[in-house]
């Protein structure tokens, strides 16, 4: 990812990896499909073979369909295109966002943890 795109992604999230488990702390209130989650996760070689990716949604109060599509893109990249078995976890979800995630069946591809 070009440096200007990486810097833009950094203002929306922080990414940490420990023992093959990636934690993405989303640092924005509204997730509207412009955070470039997949680009941020594919930017560094150390993120190429995770066992799990946890999205910490503690600061997020709104997610639209493009935001949901970003999570699906991350799932498809690791689990379909790369053929891995990467566990996707959503943590610290507000109940109203968890309800939307359940309605669109994100629970079929992830673990949803409500705060």
C-alpha cells in the first residue's frame, strides 16, 4: 500500500499482532466503507497468515452496508482466496450494531461478542 494510503488507514485504526492473532482497534464512530480494512491488513507481510482477526468495535456507533462489505472482503480474502481458516471476531459491539450483524448473518462467518 502506498505510504499516503497507509497513513490514512492509521487514522481510522490501530493494528496489533501477537502469536498469529490480529487485533484491529477501529478508532472511528461511523464505519461507512472508507477505512480500507483489507488494504491495511494486506500491507504488511506479518499480517499474511493470521489464525484470527478481531475487530474491536468499541468506538463504533454506526455501520452502513459498505462498512459491512469491508468485513466480508476481509473474510473472503483470507478464507476463500487464500484458502486459510481465519477466525473473524467482532468484539465490544453495541447491541444495536450486533443486531444488524445478526440480521445480515455475519454470525455465519464470525463470532459476535456484545459488550
